[in-house]
C-alpha cells in the first residue's frame, strides 16, 4: 500500500525508511534508521527525483504507481549514483517503457558501471550546469555539485516553486517518523546530532566543494529544501545553512573539549578522567569524553567537528597507537578536520611513543594547534603526572 505525502501543490514524497539497517554504507551505526527520499512531480510531464536503496524499493514502486494513478512516468532525474539512491533505476526503466533519464554525463557513465542495461543513450537526457528542463508549468534548472558527495552529483532547482532538490546535502541519518518537515519536530534536540554525524562522516572531507555548492545556493530564492535523507526544510533554512557553513569551513560550532581515550586496564582512562575533572574545576562546562573502544568513531569524529578542542589519550600498543585510537585518528585525518586546538596524553609501561605517532597521523591537517605539556604515564598516574595533567588543563583553559 502506498505511503506518500503531498508536500507542495504538485510534489509528493514517495520515499521510504529503513529501521532494520544496522550500518549505513556498511560502516556507520544508524540506531534511528535512515530514510531514502524520493520525490514525484506531477506536471504536464511527470518527474521522479531519484530512486531509493533496494531495502525500500518495493515501497517506492507502490508509491510511484499510486501517485501517478495510471499516468506514465516521463523523467527520472538522477542527482547521485550512489546505490542508496539509484538501486531502482533498472526496475523503473522496465516498468515505464517511455521513461527518460536526466543526469550529468558522469552519472550516465556510472549507470553503465553499476548496471548491465546496454546502450541507454536514446533514453538519457544529459544535462550540464545551468540547463533547464520545462515540464509544463515547472522549469527545472540543474546545478552541478561535484564531490557533494561523488563527482557526478547535481542538484535541481525548481524555479517555479523555488524548491531545491539537494541530493546528499542537508541530509541526515534517522528514519521518518511520519513527520517529513524539520519544522514539525524539535530538530535541534532530536535530529541535529544525527544530521551533524551524517554530514561530517559522509561529506565532511569535501568542505571546499560544499562551500562551492553553498555559494551557488546563496544566489537562489529557496522556499523548500528536499534532501535525499532525513527531513525536508521550509522554515528556518538560514539556521541550517549556518550549520553547513560551519561544518564545511571546519569552524567549531562551540567552545568545548572532546577527550577521546584508548585504555586497556583503566590507567589511561584514569588520566583522562583526572584531566576532565580539572577542566571542570577550571570552569569548562562543555566536556565530552569517549572511550574509543566503546564508541563508534563516527560519533567522536562528529563531536570533533562540533567542538574547538580535542584531547587524544592513548596507550602505546605493539610499539604503536592503540588500534581503536589509530582508527579514529585516521578517520579524522581522512575527513580533513582543520582549525582545532589539540593535545595528546600517552602511556607506555616501557616505551611511551604513542603521542609522537598520533601527532604524525594528524600532521597534514591544516591549522591545528598542539598544546603542551604532553602528560606521559609509565603504567599509571603518579604525582608527577598529576602535575603534568594540571598544566595541560591550564593550557587548554588559557587557549579557549
Ligand atoms: Fe546518500 Fe552519497 O548517497
């Protein structure tokens, strides 16, 4: 049975949500599930904007058929060829024999990479930056957005209704709970954390490209944003753009200290707790602690994008960095974090070298300030280390 919603005069949400999924991209925990948004425009021509993941494609087909109510599907606009959005292309081409695909040249090439559909050139309208497609009452303008999040990505701006179909941009983890619009929920309390974790982990590396897309969007009058995941925006869009501006310029949203520690028997954890307590005594209120063995790195990376300071505390393990800490550091380096004040704390029962190696993983990141001193434990915290930790707490507070 269809599960659709009319979201403007001629536009319907026809997507679906998956709450059975454990790991988005087989990498990121999504305890609140994820939605795959698809939109259907009923004009003189009918236009579907993107498909969905296989997980909800049956719902998509029922939704599209119900909204079309016997009409043909004329166009499928493909903004992004990642399989969480393109999985139903083949089925739709079979179900709707006159369907034309509308996409960038790069996306057209990717269709051939992902599918065995033969020569689709007669069924494909390749569009470039600024091209417009008239569907009758509506005029759709295409805006390229390479690397947000893949190179073939484009956005569509409906110049008639001032709606931006934003692909992965402005998306979020989290399944739909009936409400489709951000203004229908307490977004800051219920969705922002997943929205930030989605952005930073999925698109966070491509801040320069996101900035380029935001500059293009700034020239448009936008009444509604329709992303491929998560809630739609029709109010308070400026607030969302401010968040994206901070994330894509690697600007901390807030002053605060993230303490990520890797500890086996609890001694490095003890040092991290002592540091946190000393920061609190010195008036710091925004302190967020994570055991890297207990918390998935996507959450810690997201907080590293959110806050101004990050402390990495790790034992020395097999002469290297504790494995889970090493994963986190490589993840942060791969996502291009910048403009942070960081500090290290190390432990080693015979040769403490983890701090030097942690610093090496992050050394290519831009505009990172490394605070001194470097508290160094030999197995456990002793009075000398308490002094070093206190000095580091002073340095963190002085830099905030
Ligand atoms: Fe939601 Fe990059 O795909």
